[in-house]
C-alpha cells in the first residue's frame, strides 16, 4: 500500500498540476479572445464614417447643383428688367461666342458670359456679326442674340454718319439710321408724321413744306424731303436734329427752283412726287429728262402714268418685275388704277431728277410710252401703243423670253 501510494503519488500530483496549470493552447486562446472582439468592432466604425462622409458629399453636391441651376435660370433672364440704360458694346471681327459673352458680361449687359455661351450653343444660334451695338440690361438673351445676328453699326454709336442714297425710301433711310446711329427706325418713321414737328419745320422752311404738311393719304409726310447726302451724327444730337439736317439740305438744294415751280403752276409736293417717279425709272440724266417728258405728256392727256415704281411703293417692297396681281393692289399710290401723280413722293430724289421735271427733254416729240432693256440699259420711246407693244416684244425676245 505504501509503495502503491508512493508510486501513484506523482500521478495524482501530475493530474493536480494539469488541472491547476493552463496549457499553452489555453493561454493562446485566452490571449486572442480580446483581440478578436476589437477586430470585429473596427470595420463597423469605419463603415459608419464612410457612409456619413458619402452622405455629406451627396448633400453638398446637390446643394451646389441647386445653386448652379438657380444661377443659370437667373442668368437667362434680363440683368435688370426695369433699366432704361443704353450701353454701347463693340464686338470685334472674328469674336467667338464665348468672347462675345465675356464682353457683354464685362459691359454689364448680362449676368454671365458662361450662361450666354451655353444659351447660344443650346439654341444652335450662329452668324453673330461684328460692329457697334446699343444694348440694355433689360434685354433678354434672345433679344440680344437677335440683334447680334442682324449686325451692328460700322461706326461708334452716337458719333457716326448716315448715308442717304439717291432714290431711297423713308423705310430704307430708317434701316440705315438704326444701323449707324443710336436711334431706332420706328422712332424715325413716327417722327416723319409728327404733326407738331412738321409744323415747326414748316415755319422754318415755308417755301419747301407748305404743300407737304397736310397732304392727304401719304404714307410719310416727309417722304421726298430727306435729301440724299451724308449726314454726321454727333453724340449729343437728337433724332429731330438729324431729320432737320436732311430737310434743311433739301431746302438748300431746292431754293434756286422755287420760282420756276410757281411759274409752271405746280406745287413743291407735285414737283417732288413727279421727280421721285422719274428717279425710279431713269438710269442717267438723259433718261431722267426723257422720261419726265413722257410722264408730263401723259398727264396732259389725262392718261394714267402706269409706272411700276408707284406699285412697288404701294406694295412696300422693291420689285424689279411686277406681276398682274400686283397691279391690282388697292392703294392711292397705284398709278395703274389712279390718275394723276398720286398722293406724294415715293422716294427721296436728288436735285437732278427735280431739274429733269422742270426742264424735260424732247417733250415736243409727243412720246407717250417707253420700255427699257434691263440688260443693256437702252430705253425705247414711242408715240403709239402699237409701237410700244412692238418694242416690248423686241426687248422680251432680246432678254430670252416672250410675253
């Protein structure tokens, strides 16, 4: 027993030691348990931070997108809807849409050159022209783009020149004024019929305007009285002053002929009306004088003048070839339907046309008809309608078509 006890004692001690002392694997397990818990928590926190960061970025992006949208929408509208300020803008030759937008922004016409460029591209607009423009902050981008497509003045606005060519109409002069000055065409045309302004001019130029002011059925009271010349327009000059320049020049040119007009028992209005018709038909001084004689012979015989120039004016547009339907237009200016000269001038003739009316050529030959070959410029005059028809056929054949 004692031996057995002695023999088994180490075994029981060993077991006890085994129970009391942890194994190496147990020690490792004990060490790794806390580490495993931390590793699981770290990814969860990182994910929350990432999600939060992404959320904040999305909110910031949406916020700036909203601000950008509002900015674009505001920039598409006029910079100042109630502004009457006029701003002169020069668009250099070869400017790109982006450069034009930058110029407009710097001048205070629009809010954003970038948005202007975007608008132009989105609407597929093109063909903007160089020149000087009169813009207002109250204009929309659409209105500005339209003006840029029309083209600006070739000279600085407010200090330019207006060229009135021989035989142009008041409408055409209005186009030139709007193109080369700060004034608007419609304001110019309205002024030509402004009764108070007309009365003021009549007091200054009674010989010239006594028969014009108060004329009935005219389109523009001052049509025919705007003398063809080049007029300087200073920066501070008014539209009235510009028009008066033209009327004063007309009076100066007409001054030597007032007595002759009275001696011929004509009014200035009648003289300028006939001169405008002659100017529209003639090509040189000889033809002006010959055609004046034809018209005066027809008037003496109470024949209708039947001139295409009057029909073109009635139509409101220049047409080289007048159709039969055009001849039916109901207008006091249609001299295919109405006798006499019509209500007033149909353009603004030079003094050469006036002299042709006062001193016609070969009127004693009794010519009543004429037809011009538009290719050669030659004009055929005849006394009878039959001869005239023969000449018409000859001209049509020479030009490659028959009536």
